[in-house]
C-alpha cells in the first residue's frame, strides 16, 4: 500500500492578523479571513464526498475537535417544519443545523433531564 504523505505545510499570520499565508509544498496562498473561511467550506464539501464517510457516531476516545461555549442561535423555520440551530465557532465561523421536530424534542428532553428545567447558566440567544 502506498504511504499517504501530505506535503510540508507552513501556516503564518501577518503582524496585524488580517492575512494568513499558507505554504503547502511549493505553493503559497495568501488569504484574508473571509477567503480562508470560504476555502474551509469548500474543503468540507470535498470531504463530504469522500470515502470512507465520516462515522455516524463520534469516536469513543473523544479524539476530535471540541470547542467550549460556542455562541448559539435557535430559530424556527418560517413554516415551522424544522428548528434551526446555529453554532458560532472561532474555528469554522457559523455552522447551521436543521432538526426535524422530533429531533429537536429529543434534544430538548435530553438537556432538561440532564440539567433540569432551570439552570444558572445564561440563556442562549433564542428566536422564533
């Protein structure tokens, strides 16, 4: 089997932290924050099409990117058919999820069972 090797990679920020320089092998790209986020989105779409697919369940050893205290927005769709949850991450920007009503209810029940109906934590930004 052929060994998979990614070319040597160097990532740097300019002094004002407004531009990133990515050097992959002999190629160099300079990108601002929006361009970099767009590139990350394209990489995500590419990964979605690859085999093997991302596993349906998270690894038991918890070895994957985990972000603490993301900003959360919860919005009902205009027709009420789905609940939209958006998470703001410093790594990937805003990531949106659409839940069918039964999925949203399962999530809500789990959180209420786990933490009770009242908590001291601040409420996320909720929109209906």
